[in-house]
C-alpha cells in the first residue's frame, strides 16, 4: 500500500487606423453578434458548475456575465496546423477555438489562443474585435485566479472602446455598445470579488442601460440579476427581492423558448444562493415544465440538477435523489451526467445508502474515462475520490470495507486528476487535486508525504489568492502537525486558516451556497480545534487571549454564515473599557471537554475545564432546557441547573466576589445559547438573584455606550388579534399602555401594524426604543426567523431593512448622524422548538437590527406575567438610576418573588443581548 502511494506521489510531482473598413464586413458583423450571444450561466468563472455535493471546492460565483460561446466552434487544431484561409477567417477560427477551450474548462489554452487572436486583431487594426478578445481574456484570467491580468485586460478593452470616437458616435454603434455592456458586467464581477459591492452595482446598472438602449432584453435581465446580488451584499434585501421578482415576471411574460428555460434556471440558482430556497424551487419547477414541453433534453437535465441541489439544501434527500437520477438519465452533455451521478453518490454516502452508492461506482468510473482533460474533469475526479474515501471509511466501520474502492484505487484517481491539472496549467484544480491526495496520505498515516503535498497545494492556492482553498489546506496542515506532535507549528497553521476565513468575510456570497452551508462541517471545526490546542497544557496569557479572540471570531463567522452575508461591522473592545464591574464568561464546547475563559477587568485571563465528552454535555443541556417546563420535576430541574452552574460559575465564584463584580456578560456557545443563564442555581439562589446578566455575540460587536435617559421615547407596536393562524395576545394592549405610563410613546396596534407602516414610522422618527409585542420566532434558518405583522410575516432580512431604513442613503451606506435604536424589545417571540441553534437567529436579529441592545424571550410566556415584567422593567429603567441589565434583573426578581410566578418558566426566558449599559 505504502509503496504504491509513494510511487504515485513521485508521478504527481513531475509537472490600427483602418478599423472601420474591416469591422463591418458581413462576416465580421455576424461574428461579433454570435460572440455576444447571451448565455445566462452561473459557471462563467470555471466553465461549468461542479457537483454541489462536494465541499472540496466552491461553486462558481453566482454573478452572471456573457460567457464566450458560439453554436459551431469549428475545428480545434494546433495553431501551427490552421488551414490556409483568408486572414479574417483565420482570426475568426482563433476566436472560436478559444471559446471552445473556455467552455471545456481549458482556460490556460484559451488564454494562449485569445492572446494570439488579440495580437492579430491589433495588427489588423480591428479594434472592436480586439476589445472583444480582451474581454474574453478577462473571463479566462478570472477563472485562473490571475486577478491583476484580468483587471489589465478589462481596462485595455474599455480603453479601446473609448478610443473609437465620441460618446455620440459610440451610441450609434450597437456592436460597440454590446461589447461595452459585456465588459461592464465583467467589471462588476471583478469589483464584487474584490469587496466593492457599491462599485459593482454601478457597473451593472451602466450595463443594464446600454442593453436597454439596444433593446436587448436578455442583457437587461442578466444585469438586473447581477444587481440583485449586489443589493444582497449591501443588505438591501427587500429591493433585491423586488428586483428578482421583476426579472421573474419579465421572463414569464416571454414566449416559451430555450432562452426562457435558461433564464428561469439561472434565476432559480441565484435565488438559491441568496437563500430563498422555496422560491428557487418554484422558479426552477417553471423552467422544468417549459423544458419538458419543448422537449429540450439539455435544458431538462441541467434544470433537474439544479432542482436536485435545491431539494438537497431543503434537506429533502429522497426528492433530491429522484431529480439527480432523472438528470443523469436525460443528460446529453457528459459533464452534466457526471455531475448528476456524483451528486447521487455523495448524497447516498451522506445518508448511508450503501447499496445505492455501490451501484454508482462503475457508471462514474466509465463516465470519467470519456471526458477530455478539463477543469470539470479534474473536479469530477476529486469529487469522486472524496466520496469514495468517505464511503470506504463508513463501510470499514461496519466491517464492509472490501465492497468499495480501496485506498490505492482512490489514490490512482487523484493521481490522474493531478496529472490532468498539471497538463492544463490550471492552478485552482491543481491545488484541489494535490491537496486531496495529501488528505488521503494523512488518512493512511503517511504524514511526511501528506505534509509535503498539503504544503504544495497551499502554496498554489496562495499564489492565486484563493482564500477559500487556502483555508482548507491550512486546516489540513494543522491537523497533520498536531498528529506529529508539532503543537506550535500546528497552532500557526490553524491561525492562518482562521485568518483566511476572516478575509473571506467580504466574499461569502460570491463563494456560493455550498461553502456557506457546510460551515458547521467544514469551517466551525477549524476554530474549535485551534481553541482546543491553545488551551491545552497550561496556556500562556498570549494563548488565552488568542483563544478568546478565536472564540469571538467563531461567533462572528456563525452569524455571517447565518445571514449568508459578510457585512457585520466589528470594533474590538476590552471588557474593562465597557464596564469595570462586569466580567465576561466565554464557555466553549469541545469534543472532549467544556472549557471556560474568564475575563475580569484589571486581572489576567484564566480558564477552567470540565473533562466530559461533548455528547454528555449537550445531553445535560437539553435535559435542563426541557426541565424548565413547569410540568417537570422541580427536584430534577434544580439538580440539572446546579450541574451547569458548577461547570460555568462555581470555579469563578471566589474571584467574582473578590473583584465585586455586579454584571456577568456571557458569550455563549452552541446549545448554551438556548438556555437562560438567569436560571442557573447555586444550591440556594438563582444566578439572577446575585448578578445582572447580559449576553453578547462578542465584545467586538458591542457598542459600549449608555443610553441618554432624558431622551427616552418609545415606538410601541403590537397585535392583540389572532392573525395568520397565530393566537390572539389580549395582554398586549395592557402591556403597551403600561409602557406609555412610564415614558413618552407612540402606539401602532392591530390593523395599523403593517410592515409598511412600521417602516414609515421608523424612517420619520428616531425613537430610541422600539417595542414589538407580537408573535415571532428565532431560528437557525433566516427564512424561519420572523415577526408577525397584521398583513404578513416579516423575516429577519426584511426586518433588518425596516429597522435600519432611517440610517441608509444611496446603496445602503450608513448615515452616521442618524442615531441607532438604543433598545429593541421582542416581548412575545420564541426560539424555534427543536432547533438546537435557534438562538443564533436571536443573536442575528440583535446584531443586524442596528440596535445597541435587544431584549427578547427564549420562549413564549403567559400574557399576564410578560405584561407585569415589562411594566416593571420600564418603570425601573425610566428612573435613570440604573442600566438596562440592572433594570431587567430587578423586574425578574420581582416576578420570581410572587408565588404564582416563582418558577423560572415565567421570568427566566427574558434575556438582554448586546449593550447592557
């Protein structure tokens, strides 16, 4: 075994002034129009979309552009063997040959051919075709990760177009305008990739205007889809959704055609990427119906593949497999068939349907054998090897390892992938193939070779600025070094992986849904494994500080993954700078223990741990959450509550008392987020009876500023009536009246409480306090995190746009002179039942609302007790003698002292998130 792998690794290591007279020939004009044919394909960067199932590589950017394509590509001959033909026809042959190479995923070869075509057009004085070639080169360089060359080609293309005459002259040249529009679309994709969404949005709007002037509907729609993505990146969700709906209506108004099928398919893919899975499914189903009606097998199979991916994202595995099977059966393109088979395999392995997985091994092997060398083929082999390795491990655990591919056979697949990637001179696919071969070596215990391969793959990823690939290999390198006992080097590798992930904050949308939604599996462990290393065996203060920073970075990454957006502003602060009487407690659940980092102002950081498996810790937390129901035994609840107190607080009791801490600020992890810390029990008293309690997703997201008491005014909003299947809340009216008795308030109730009315009131008046007394839910799924208005459910993204509407100017830029919401209150919302990460939605709302503090409930409580607690809170807080955390503590203690409400069920679920001052 080792000898064969060593042999394989050695194989893998080898490695013009008269332009007017030319351009408007009939052939030249037809050439340009064919070259500008719009193909709305999400895979413009890589040529094709690789299988969504693999987490080894990201999906291509969802930005749309003009992919260089032509119906008849012509002969793909070596340049030295081009047949004798008129000069213009030779140039056309080069252009077409480059298109074919690009579509086949052979980007380096396409660059060489288009560079030669560019030179020929330049020498012939044909500036328009030269500009077109340069734009094609922009796409190819992007595919290869050569961003500077892509930018240079784009600028040269635009400069050539600028040199062709005055703006008025250019406006009369439809071909030049279409090339310019295509270039602007490419420019927008480059700008978005570089974290410049506002500039990208401007470029796409310019492209839309040019297409509009030419009456090019397909160009207009493609540019609008791009704009919708830019709006998502800027947080303008409602505008993005409205624009996508407009695109859909325009497409549906067109007669059925292959273009309409493709347009709806790519609209569905775009909706999937931005998180609207149900609507993506509806749009893709419309595309499928047209494809069936027109008997278009190519469009049918690609739409089925997209529907399978959407069903899989919706966790409907059976339906996804059905779509994948039909996609494979109807596919006319070899790569589409391979993608469908690979997705079937990975999903079958994931769901442990071993017989189905076995039946797919030979068909995939045969399909791979028919593919010419291309990036798609390399990705296919790497995906196949990844699934085969998981299958081997799964079956071996059941004693059935001989019924699948062996490790040497998997190594051979990867060796072939490496050879193909080297021949293609495609660094992205080289990095994936070499790195995955290193992964196999790691699994077989050959750590020296695994380290060398991983470092080689990492160097390639860094050279093309592929941060999402680099993070994977940095993580893999850290694991290898940990296995070999090189702890400090392992910490360095893990730290670089976390740094790479943090640099991806502006790229999360463009990376694609696959990377975003595999975060728990492929991103989160990097942070946790680094923290585990940092806290092992007497950590230094530097290691404790880095562990705390890493935990806060994990909190931030989880929120960004939750929103599928990377636009959270961070301003790191120290707890001492916020409140000298507040201690921060950072618990983190690791596979083999529960760690806690304690930060007390003016003192060194300390940590303490409980050696318990993660499964046992989480089982205890789940049982405690269930025991907070009044129908459970008080004795069992108190026992479990004291157990968790012993883990989190008991080791710090003396230090907290000696430092005279008044407030405990928790940065909670995992299932702990769903539990109210107020209900922890020390054997005599609840924690809330001794300390003010607040939660924060991290001090780097905290705005450390106290509210100006003399400016307290509230916008109170509520529903008392039953709406949309939700029960009535008769106590809401009394609750809002009580608030009005303690501070100036404007009320919106029942039928007046619509989404538009709320937005209007937020925009015209800067209320420091916004109180929402209505049904709502917090969930780990943004679509299931919502509040109920009289006319609709408003999800978290729509709510964020409403609440921050008064802050935004052009493209959503924050107006710094507009004060934020000081306190946002949700008094009848709850975390989603059965959702272990539901409180992530609560933290997300708290952060993205723009409010400095959020007061909410982890579960729905009776109207009477809620009204009383809220009235007590506002009365205490309005006196101006205490901060929000102290006012909430007093209101909770007042409630628990009443016999009918002494159970934690009534007072514990009220939590303060964010700034407690």
